[in-house]
C-alpha cells in the first residue's frame, strides 16, 4: 500500500484534487491511500470549504491555516508547516497541483526530504516571469519525480527544458475528467445567482489586472459597453481581492449591467458557463472549462498557457485593452468552439495514479503511460 500526501491550498487545486480523490475511491483503494494537507492559502468558505463538501473530497487531515500574506511570507510559512508534517509522518510521495504558492511550498518541502514529488499540470508556460505562477511552475517542475503534462504543448515545453521521457507523462487534463464526471449534475438553464437576465460570464482575479487601477478600469469599462451593446447583464462573481480593489479605486458596477455575485461553487460555475453565451476571464481554469463546455472565451491577459484554445479559434487574447475586448466579443459572439481533443481522453486521473503506483512499487520498471510520441 502506498501512502501519498496531497497538498492543496487554493480554489483551483481543490477542484483538480477532486478528480484524483474520486479515482482513488473508485479504483485504487487496494494500492493507494491519500491524506490531504490544506495550507490554508484560501480560507473563506466560498473559496475553500464549499468545494470539499460539494465535490465530496475527503476532509484535510492537516490544515496549516497559513492565510494571506506577501509571497515570501506566505510561501515560507507553508514550507515550514509542510516540512514539520513530512518529518512527523511517513509518506511515500507528495502530490501537488498547478502553480500556486501552495504548489511550490509542497514540492520544495518534499524534494528537500527526498520524498518523490508528483506534479499534476506540469509543463505549462506563459513565458512571462512577472507572473508569480510562472515562477512557481518552473520551480515545481524542476523538483518533480514525475511530471504529468495535460497537453502535448506542455510535453514539448518540458522536453525543451531538458526533461526526459522517463519523467514526463502525457496524462491529459484532470479538469476534463471533472467536466465529464460532475457535468452530469449540471442542468441548464438553471437558476443562477440573480436570476436569468444575463448571458455573459466574466471574472477577474489576477494581481496584474486587479491591482493596477488603469487596467481594472479598462476591463470594467469594456464589460459595461458590452452589456449595453448586447442588452444583457454580465454575471460577475467577484474574487475577494477584486472586491477590495473595486472599493479602493472607487469603481462603479452599475446594477443595470452587472449581476455581482460571491465566488461561485464548482457546480454553480459550470452551470453559469453553460448558461452563458460567452465567457471573459483572466483565469486559466475558466478558459479551459469554457472550452470544454463549448463556449467561446475572451482572455483578459496578454498571453496564455492554454495556447491550444486560441489556436482552435475558441479564445482571443485581449490583454486589458478596452477596444480589443469589445472587438473580441463581437468576433466570438456566434462562435461555437470545436470539441476539445487536445486535453486527453477524460481519464487523466487514472493515468496519473497508475504511474504513481508503478513508480512507487519496488522492482517495477517504471511507467505504463509514457508520453506519446509527437
Ligand atoms: C491564487 C494563486 C493563483 C490562482 C488563484 C485562484 C498564487 C501565487 N496565486 O491567487 O494562481 O489562480 O489563487 O483563486 O498562489 N483572499 C481572501 N480570502 C481568501 C483568499 C484570498 O480574502 O479565502 C484575498 C486576500 O486579500 C488575499 C488575496 O485575496 O491577500 C489574494 O489571495 P492569494 O491566495 O494570495 O492569491 P490569489 O489571487 O487568490
């Protein structure tokens, strides 16, 4: 029996971890046990607790309660807390997800103790080192024993950085697994926050958009004009930091154009995507979910890690440029994205678990699902 520690801390990680926990429960209880460590990076119920109950994820055995802080302070507190746990209880491997400060802290603490690190969503690159997530991704990949790449672009990025095919596994994307599994619980049209008088979903949470008044103002002005032009409201679930900045910068969200809401649960979010005609976001996860649900997406960033979606004509990069945002909505308004074929077959969690089990089994010669050749 292999004992792994799953380290999570931020909203998108609870969602990704749900796919693995679910697959363990369904298929691998004889060979793997999982404990969950929550760093406490996200702590509001609508940013954290609601995902555990809604997605039926096992409750964390450990919660470090680290909370918010500067990048250094937050990551350092996590590193210390995770190391203490890894020293007090034996784990055969550590599983980390994505690119947050919790990901990096978990990977670094484990690697320094010579515990194998398994990185889900490896190989993503924006090539923008000003993003804290880019630093987290690169460093986490370089501590990892196995790198689970969701796309072939991610596989290629890793090869270019010198990783070998014994380290890289093209697993596909656990978020696609989730859409297939939990998507059955989504019925549309569905009562979503504020009723039905909206057909556009928008979210903004990246620090480079929220903490710069000119950029945040541009994005909100674009949303305002779009709502006016199409005669519809915009459902706008607000991240806690975005809410603070809107107040601080004294920006207006007229109720005639915006349906402001608290951060949505996973099922509410899928429901909102499926009920929307178009999605505007700076979130990586939401870009993918829109694509998987067949909705076009305007990406409020200068670049994206999910280049496949742009190449498929299902998303347009606009940065925080008001004119480009308005033009992109016009271009995509009647677009139906093609079926997603670049993100695996919906069985990423199984591939990840098979490979972890195989790697941790003494005498095994390695992996069942080496990255496919391209
Ligand atoms: C983090 C991740 C980002 C991910 C996002 C998902 C890093 C560097 N960034 O960004 O990659 O896309 O999570 O949401 O790890 N806050 C609350 N309550 C909470 C959580 C946060 O009020 O439960 C507020 C605090 O003011 C905090 C701010 O939001 O300072 C930012 O939170 P933080 O965890 O630092 O980063 P996110 O922007 O959420």
